[in-house]
């Protein structure tokens, strides 16, 4: 992991009274930031702004552009350039992607011109296949890569779960080259940071994804029955996980005595008659989380940011998760974790198989609060490390 | 040449000085003399230097408020806001830009008040070792604010016909005996730019080392949006749009008197009744030709008055404006004679 | 260089002698059918005396507007011509703004070229909404709303930032005046109610001359009563009004917020004891807001119920107001508007019942009774009808009542109010940076 003792002083001339400048590069549509990756990127944008940076955006348009987005981005960023994506994005046989096939050289001129005009102190790119952009900047510009996931042999995680690989998966060698271009590479999970460090990278910093707490952890009141809930998009991991979980629950042969509410795009893939209440797409998250008492995260696998593991903690709700769902947070997780959905189902029926269950809920809520505190403390510590490192380099 | 003709020629030369400045600065940038530094223009009015901009980004620092958003083209991208910094609102940004400048062009204001702030900025540019070129009408009230710089010996006069031009030593040397009005240099540059497809400019030599320039330019580089909604539509569509009411504004290259041909597209009816205004003057087209591509508007444009934005305002008749889209300027051509 | 003698170049008009300040006025203008056009027309002669006056019409309307003012001492400009003259150091701008689409064009100018803003409607939500629709930029609306200090619940906002649904309460609560207040060099409002709501909507913008934004409360003017119509009898006959009838009137467009149902119920209670009572809905029905004709048919299936006149021109409406024994000028909800009908009804000489909310209580006259919105409204309306029937004023006294009201209204004439308008313009000019 990143060795902060060996930082090199910046050779960049001090900028005087003007705020330091950071260029963020992404293909993600950032407004509204309602997807995990866009929320992570905006977390970093806020971080830079809190450190006093003026932040510009080079938006590699793959998720649409319209006047409303132009207006919204102009409100968030000091300067916005939009480049149409012409990345070929070839996927080789065996589902191997080369970074050279996924990086769009059309970004180079835009980045150079922006730098000439604005004189960046930091360039921050997202996803390893954008690391070639760093070549447009000299050694006086700090280069930060937010990995979002480990993409070396990512395909293996799909095949291990019996699924067809999706999206980007590259070789370890390609990913290593990309990581070495960065002065700092951010990992969103501690396990991923450790994995990358084990491959010899010394510029890795673990920076978890955390959002502000919106609800306190407090005991449930009112007459509403104890309610469980799952919120997830319609991606393959969520569909598979939900299907397996519901299958395990039904296999018990007796109805679960508490309502289970399901929300989000995954609802389209949940069969009727499985005993859950389907809400569909929820515009405001608090309407879902305020309606449940315990969040469920029955993940069978997956990669990258597990937003559904962290998000309930922002709304004061405990989370019952499988180990794959807690990946990246297991070192500070205080609530029960389950090897698989069979164990999760056993726990649910053992502890909540009868009406009531308030004492178990109180214990879980207390553990959730402790987990949140640990996560906040860890996040604050990592932010301080990143901020100190940036300050020493800029 | 008799006295009235000479006076006329002097006045004309002063009015078209920014054409020559643009030619010279573009040639400097193309030769690599500017290195990695940024060309920066200090101005108190809205202007554009299309030839210099063909060589890369320009930073603009304004000493008076501006009310329009204009755009530059990004390779493979959407139009992006042309970077214009308000020196009063963003002094730190202005200073930082000047620290990275290798060339600072100063459009000396008509009035002294605006020039005081500009002179302070020019001094910063000199401190940052940027080459400096000041230009303007000889009678511009702003020259007095630069007396300090002149007295320091930092600037030398440059031959520029009826205009007044001062340059730092290195630039004065580069300009040579011909000064700013080097016709040979201009002809050569135009040829280079056109061959390299960096600009579509044709320069024809006339009598007495005077030139006729014809510039064809992507109108998106000239569209000036008076409202944020229009600016965002221009950024999205990549066209030089009129707003949904049929109101549009266009920057004029250089501010010099010129003939303009504009192609107005997506107009649904005749546009003979359009309102066209420049400064305090209402203009009528010389001709309007309706073709399958749109309506070609031919205009004779007077010089932009000193101290005024180089902005042409147009409003189209109501029935010419579509209900479901925008009219735009699809092509623009300007012809300027330096004599 | 081209000279002014060249073809196709017409110079701007020279500044008027006497050094009068140039004043640009942005407003809907005749022949546009808009109350704001009618409003500004009344002040134009006085403004033209004091200022070098230029009216700025929306694109495409300047020609028709100019044709309405032949030989006038002011010019009518297109937006392009105005913009080409800016910045203009010696000039002041006045924006005549109301909550309708005809004013949307001013949003492109009033932030860039600040001036004095006449705020006719304290909620400008609809005007902003229409402006963005016209600019095909609905997706920006949620951000615009947020800029003015409001937050629309996410359920009403589409993913692209546009408003998917617009509950009526938004028009009430989300005034969208903050940015206008921030840009303004002076402000005019018509009532105490409007001023207090405006101050709330511009919550963090310091107002007043000491903050460079003098604010004046100047009532909407009242025009003198129309002269007696020669054909009043025929018009009344057309609507079935006899000399002995006790005429109850609901004047103006029959919109959904005029409490038409409550009036029907109150009338249905009263008419059983007073057969001479007649109720006339004097205006164009808006069936999509309230199907009053259909409701009348249901309540009076024999066809002997109240009548709906349909559209009336101003002269016909004044005839009916001049005959009405009791006019109902009711609004709920109110958007802070100043009623133009209320003073006209009062000058008709009959009694008037209006609401005690919004700015309605601020127009004072002994002929006016106020009712409170709420559960007891129908009882109050019924009581006002009974009270009228119990003490019918003499018809012969009507002329005297009209005279008194006309005299009272003189202090609210455009010429009487103009000095306050001029004072605001001067205060704004003095306070400008």
C-alpha cells in the first residue's frame, strides 16, 4: 500500500492566492448521482473541494449529454469539457480487454488544451483504462487513479458464480502498467487494496465509500410490523442473489412471519408469489429505508463497491449480509455475516421466525451504530492520509 | 495620397489593427516561439482572434463585465465555454493565468478607467516574462494608464500605419522594420494555415502592401449566448443557435469593417424582416438569397466602435422560427480589406 | 470604412435634447391581450414626458407594437436593437413583470441589465416554468428552483431535472423571486400582502435604498368609471335582467378559484325566500376548471337557475357591474394578485363581497364586505345576500354612490400615482452602483 514516507516534493510553482486545481476525468454521468460509481466520483469531488481545490471536469460522454446536464455540471464544476466517446472497446476472445482498446485517444488533445488553459495541480481519472491520459501531463502534475474495482482477471469472478463475464476485464499485466502510471491509486475496498499491494504496487491507498449519515440509529417506534427490505438495481449479481435468497426462504416450507420489501430495478426480475412486497423504483431512498427495520444483502458474489452494504447505515438501519456482500468492510463489521444465503436464511428463521423479535433488532441496531462509527473513523483517517499526501505533493 | 485620403487611411488602419495583431500572433504561435506558454489577451470588450485561436487555446482577461457566453471547439467534443476571466471578480485566476502566459496582447481601452486595471495586469505579465504587445487607436484614452510601463523602457513603438502599437523588445525585434503590416508574412501564414487545415483564410495582396482577407469560420466559434439556456443548447447541439424566439448574437472577427455572408438554416419563412443591429446602428442586408441550404444573408458591417463589444445582434421574424427546433447560422464568411 | 451614408446603415436616434435620462421599458405591449400591456400604456405619456423613452418588445412584436403608437414621442425597439446598444451608461431599465408567458423574454435581460422591476404577481413560478418550456430547457427547472431557495420533493422531479408533476401548492409557495430581487435595482409591488410575501421569497437579499434596491409599494391604478352606456337597457334585457330583479353578479372569467360552487349553494338557499333574486355569472366559462353550467343544470333541472353569459367585452361587463346589487369577487387560492375587478365592481355602485385573504382586504370602500375562507363561507355568503335583501338601497342613490367611489378612485388614477413611480425610478438611479 501507499508509502507516505517516500513522497517527492512538488516541483510545480506555487500558485499564489488562486485555489489549486484538479481535473476529474470520467465517463460517468454525474448528475443525478444515483448510481454507485457516480456517487463514488462525487464523493471524491467533494473531497477535493473540501481541501480547497477548484475542480474541472472532462466528461467522456458515454452516458448521454443534454442541456440540463450541461447546466447541472456547470453548477458543480468550474469548467466542463465534453468529449464524445469513440473508444473501440473491443473484447477479445475469453473476455479479455486491453486497455489500449478501451482508452479513447480523442481525450488527449482535450486534456492538453485544458491543462494549458488551467494549469492543473492534480489530474484524477476513474477506472484503470483511463490511465493512459496521465501521459498528457508532466511530472509536476499529481496523478490520481480511482480504480473503483480490481479489473485484473475480473472475468473469473463471473465464471466462478456461473455467470457470463460482463464489461471490462483485463490482464494483471495490463492493469499493473496502468497502476504504475499513477502517483496514487485509490482502492474502494481494503481487500482490493491489499490485493494490489501484494502485486507489488506501493502507490495504493484504500479509501472507502461513505456517505453522510441521514438518520440516527434509534429504536423502532410505532405499530408497523417488523419489516425487512432489499434495494438493488437490475444487474446480474443482484438478480442472481435475490433469486437464490428467495429460493432458500421458500424452501423452508413455512412463511416468514415478517414482511420483506424489495425495491429498485431488481423488482422486475422477482417473480410474483414469492412472498415479498415489490415497490419498484423508488425516487427518494429515505421512503424505502424509513419503511423497513433491517436491510438484507444476500449477495452471492460481485465486484467493486457494494453500495447496498453501506447505504442502510446512512439511514440508521442494520444490515444482514453474506460475506461477499461485506467484502471490503469485514475488518470493521460488527453485525452477523453469513457464508451464504442458506446461513442467512437460517439466521432469519432462528431469530425472527416468530412474531416480535424486538430484542434481536435492538442488538442489531446497536451493532450497526458501532459499525458506522468504525467506518466513519476509518474514512476520516484515510481522507486525512490522502489530504496530507496531496498537500505534500501540490 | 491627398490629406483627406491619408486621414481616412490612418483611421482605417487603426480600426483594423486587430486583424494585423491576429495575423502576427498566430504566426508567432505557429512558429513555436510561444513554447508551452499561454497566449493571453487583456480586453475590456468582447472580441475574438480566430487565427491565433487556430493555434491553440487563448486565455482572455476582461476588465469590464461581460454578458455573453461564447464557445470554443474541442477536438471530438462539444463546444466548451471560451475561457474569459473577469479580472475584478476573479483576480487570483487572472494573476495565475498571467503567470503562465508567454504572450500578452493588450487591447488598449477607449477610456482610462478601464485601462488602469489593465495596466496593472500588463505589468504582471511583464513580471512573468511574457512578451507584451499593446495595440489600439492612437487617440484611445487608455494609453495614459500605460505611461509607467513605457517610461520603464519595457515597450517600444512598432510601425502600424495609423494604429498605435507598443511591444516588448523581443516582439519588436520579431516584427522587424515592416512592423505589424508585413504583407508577405501575412500571405505566407494564410497559406500555411489553410494547407494545415487549421483555418480557412485566403489573403489577396492589393496595392500598397494592403491586403484583402477572406475568412471562413465555424459559426459555433462566434455564437454568443445571452442566456444560460441558450449556452447549454449550443454546448449540446454543437451549432450556432438562435434562441427559441429567434434572437441570436454573433461575435465578429476582429471588429474591423467587413462584408459578411451568413447562412441561416432551419428558417421556416422569409427573413427579410429580420432586425439586425451592431452598436447603435440598425442594418439592412445587402442581399438575402434563399437556397435549399438556407438563407444566405449578405451584410456590409461597419467597424465596431471603440469601447464596444464586437457583437452583431439578429432577430428573425416570428414565422421564420420553428416551433420544434432552433434556427442556426450554418456557415459564416467575412471579407476584410486592410485599406 | 463604411459611413452612415452607406446603404443598409441606419444610425440610432440621437439623444433627446434637454438631457433627459434614457429609459428602456420592457413590457408586453398592445396589441397583445395582456393586462400588463394595458397597465404600462396608462403610464407611457407621463414617462415619455420625463424620460427619453424606448419600449423594448419581445422579438417579432416590435412592428405591431410600434403601429399602435403612431406619432408617439417614444420608440419601440426589438430586443436585438436594445442589446446592440448595451452597455449604455446613461440609461435606466424598467421591467414590467407578471406571472405569464408574455413576460418570459425579460428573464434573458433583467439579470444582465439590471433595472427597476414592477412585480405584478408575487409568484413568478409559472412565468419561469413557461420560459424554460419555451427554451426547451425543462430539465433545468429543478436547479432554477433550488437557486431560489426551494427544494421540490424528489417525487415530482424527473431524472433529467424537469418537473414531472406540478402540484398547485408549488405555484403558491415557490415564488421564484429571489434571483429577480438580487438583480433588481429597484422594486415595485402593489400591496402590503405582496410586499410581505416578496420579502419572504427574497429571504436573504437585503432590500431597500440603503442596499441599492429601493422598494416602493404603489397600488395598481384604478381607471375612472366608464361613461353611462346608451344601450345598457338592451344589454340587460339580453341577459334577462328586469328592473325589479335583485341582481347578484360573479364578474370576469369563471376560473376554478372564484368559489363558484359556494356562490351557487348560497344562492340556492337564498332564492327560495326571495324570488326576485337573480344570479348571473358574467364571463367566459372555464369548464376544465369548474363546469358551472353543468352544475347549474344539475341543481336547477327546470332551467330556472342562474345564467352564464359567456365572454363579455369590457363595456358589457361594466354595464352589468353598474346594475348589480351585489357582486361576488371571491378568490381561493389567491396568488397575491391585485384584483382589477374589485375597484370596477365598487365603482358600479353596488355592494361587493370579497375575501379577507391576500391583497383583497387592502382595497378599501364602504361598499365592500369581507368574508373569511373556511367552513363557514357559504353561511357568510348567504348572510350577505339576506342582508342585501333586508335593506335594499334605493336605486336612485346609486348614482351618488358611484360618484363617491369615482372620487375615491381619483387618488388611485395613473396620473395621481405617477409621481411615486417617478420617485422610485429616481431613487433607483441614485442608488445604482
